C-alpha cells in the first residue's frame, strides 16, 4: 500500500459511530501506519481517532488496532485453513489466531471470492479477559471486514 491509500468503512454495533475512514499516513519498508477516524451520522469532525499499524515480519502480518493493544500476528505466510498460530501461555495474555478458510463476501465495496477469514482469541486469565475478534482479509485490499472484540463491526464501503 502507498501513503495516502484510503479505506471507507461502515460501522455497526456502536450507538453513535456509523462510519470510519482509514488513511495510510506512513510507509517504511514492510511497515505502514494508518490513521483511522470514526464519525457519527452526518458529522465532518471525527469523534475518535485510532492509530493502526501493519507490518510484515517473521513470516507474519502483524496488525495493531490502536495503542492499547499490542500487534497481533493476524496472518501467517503461508497458512492454510485450519492452521493456528499465536503466543503467550499461562497467567499472561495468550493470543491464538486460526485460519478459518476462504469465504465469498458481498460487501458495499464489491464481491470477494476468496476472502481469508481469521479468528483471533485473546485470553488473560489474571484479568478475566476472554475475547474473540474476526477479520476477513483480501490481498491488495487489506481488511474488508472486521468484527472487533468490543462488538463493533467495520465493513469496507470503498
């Protein structure tokens, strides 16, 4: 992706936010920074901004959804349906990602015949945290659908 690449998402599951716009603000080798602004209905000024990062390293696509979360190994190169990967065990945070397979999606941004569906499970027993998030990735398009652990869903509009 190049600096200036833009994604427009519809947002659901939030009582106020209805859309999000992500813009690549920096590309440095295999790492990119994305500013994601969330908007309410008919609003020009964002209500919230997140700093996402994506980086290819150690055979994985790492993605961080804001400063409060570490970078997740969202995809493993190569991987097949049924493969799992992750890190951490015991009382510390454990993260496991599962390649759920390829799916056909019909979204406002178009039809995707082989979207890669991954599920991310985050557990931190000492904090009582046990959350799941799901993402659908399309090569050269990025994340086309994201069901976050906070029950907010983003769907690519354009």
